[in-house]
């Protein structure tokens, strides 16, 4: 093994393969056990090459990250296939994005060089601390891209995820990396006592967390459902993404949506349609389609959908990706402008400069969307909704509901940009995490993605696959109190980091006696 680890070619091959295999722990594959193999080997590889210098250590993390992201984010290039102008960028994008994101892990292994790493428990704590901090900062730097942090490997293990309501995703990520690294002691430490202790801790943590989560889920089942005096219909229309470029007749789209929603004039209903479903018109143009709405919907109906809106600010037109609430006559009852925009998809970073080079954002039109200022609460039928548009569901700790009685989170999305790939499954997994963190029911309407109703424990009550069209009816829900994480947010993560630092110093001091 020493020979393999020391051969120069393997400096590049092994980290790449480790990153590649690790990506299969994520949705939709969910081979969680892989992480118990790849992370210990990665740490051992870092230790074996420790004396070769900082540049080698940086490369190990960088290449690991490249292998990890190129295999789980390849679907991003699908968004470049809809216009000829973008197609030459596909091979470049396929490489550049994983290389950029891999830099975070490169800096992680580089920071390891400042510590004396040995085959002991303090090394595990050091590596887990650095790695989790790196993933935290990945979620915030340059707008942030917290997609597919390691903790999402647990997406299929609902019992184990219940701890999210207490500590949130980033703290859980820190604990997860620690757990994944424990076999490092079992594999590589020669001390039998250390091996047994590590195995004991691993089993205790896994089993106790599993049973704790199971207890919470069972207790939740005993909570009575709250019946509503209205129905929520989640609409998944499965309309092709190419309509963005074809400027499809709005009359046709609206009629298709109406037919699928199948409104009953006497039934009090909220209809939830996906993001940007009316691509050919802006909110301001809806007045031309009042008759279609009034002919098909009644006073008992409220419509929620995603579309673009325009405002004139200081003589300049600003375009927003909006969630709008309409009555049956297409009159505006409420609006939310998306706060967190997708770089290059919805806005062009450094637009003044890059636009001169002929670059533009990928989605419809050349002008970038503007970002909304705040996330406002939407109240319909005496129930409160927090709006999230597409990409916004991936941000842990960014849903502010303190002091507000929130019944539902509404997430509308257009996942057609992902194509027929693993992207929609990855996107959907974030919804499960947010439901548990916030202790809220999630209403998710996705076009060409997974639509669902998710309860506060992350259980998927009803679901429509990304390849299907259909309607989900919600007539009751589980009410839940604010979670500990909802109240305290991501500062919990830094408390965990502080505890880890204290433990590291304690173990180091004890070792030096």
C-alpha cells in the first residue's frame, strides 16, 4: 500500500477515484456505505504524502473535489443544449465548474498541513473540522453553492435525519464526516484498544441516532392531522422546457394548466403551479387573460404560480423571477420576488464586463434578473406560507420564520434545465432536509421535476415523479412547533466547531504528557 500511495501517478488517480466513488453516496444512488471507505482512505492518503509539501496536499484535495463534482454535477451542461450559442461551452463547463468547486477541498487538505496528523482520534477531529468548515463556506462565498454537501448522503435514511431539527445540516455534516472517518482508526491504527473503541463509538452513534429519529417519527404519527376547510392542489404539468425558446402561446399553456388542475367551482381551493410556467408573458400582461381565468376559476379559488414581473426603478427596468398569488380574475393578491438567484442561469456576474465579451445568462433573455429584497410571508385562507423559488430551497438556515406562525413552505421550481438526469433527485433531497430543519410542511410544485407534499418529519406523503404529470391534493396537515434549529440557526454549527477545537487541544495536551 505504501508503494501505491507514493507513486507519483497515484497522487492524481487515487484522489480522483475516491471523489468519484464518494459521489455515488448521494441521491439518487444513496450508497451511504461508500463514505465509510473513501473518507478513511483519503485521510490516510493525505498522511502518507504529508512530507511532500503543501502543493501536493492541495492537489490531493483539489483532485478529490474534481472527481466528486464532475460525476454529480455533469447535468449542469444540459442547460447549455437549448441554444446553439452555448453548445461550444459544454466541454469547458463540464470541466471548469468541478475544477472550481474542487478548489474548496483543495484548500481543506492544504490547511491540514498546518497540523501534525497521526493515526489517532484527534486527526479525525481536525480533518472533520476543516472539511466541514470548507463546505460551510462553499455555501456562502460568491453567493454560495451548497449543493451536494456530504451530509446529503443520508437522504434515504429518514430516522437518522431527525437530528436536523436540533442541529441543522452543517452541524450534521460535521458529525457525518467524523462518523465516516472512524473506520480510519479501525483500518490503520495498530492499537487494538483504539480499534475497539472506534468501532464501539461508531455503532453507538449510528444506532442511537437511528432509534432517536424513529422515536420522533412514531410520536409524530400520534399527532392528529389538522383538517383544512380548503384543498391545496399541487400541479405538476410536465411542459417541455423548449417553450422558453419557442415563445409558446400563453392561451394554450393556461388552458393546459386549467385542464390539468380540474377546478371545482364549489370547492375552496389553492392551486399551486410551478416556477416560470408562463414564459411568454409578464405579470403585467395578465390583464389580457382575465377571461380565461374567470371562465374556469371561481371566487373559491386562489392561484399561485411562477412568472416574470417588471418594475421601473430610477428610470431603469428591473426584471424579477416572481411567485404571484392571483384571484380567479387574475388580479394580483400577493407577490414574492426571488432573493437568491442562480449565477449565469438568472444573472450574469460582472455583467457590465462579461456582456461586452458576448456572454449572457443561460435562461430567457439577455438582461439579468434582479434580486428581491426580502422573503415576505404570504397569507391565504388564514394559513401562512413561506415562499421559496427553485434554487432557494438548497440554503440551510436561510428560512427566517422566528416570531411567525408558519404553516407551510411553498417551493415552486422548473427542473427542466436538468434534463433527464440525476439533478431533479438531488434538488428534491434538499426539500426533505429543509422540512425537518424547519419543522414545516412543504408544498413543492416542480415542472419536469419531483412535485410532492412533505410533512415536518421529512416524510413524503405524496409524490409525482419528474417524468410524470399529475396533481396532488392536500386536505390536512401536521402542525408542528418551531424547531430548535429554526430558532438558533447556523450559529449552532459554530458551537460544534468550538467543542471540536476544545477536544482537539485536550487530546493533543493529553498525548504530550
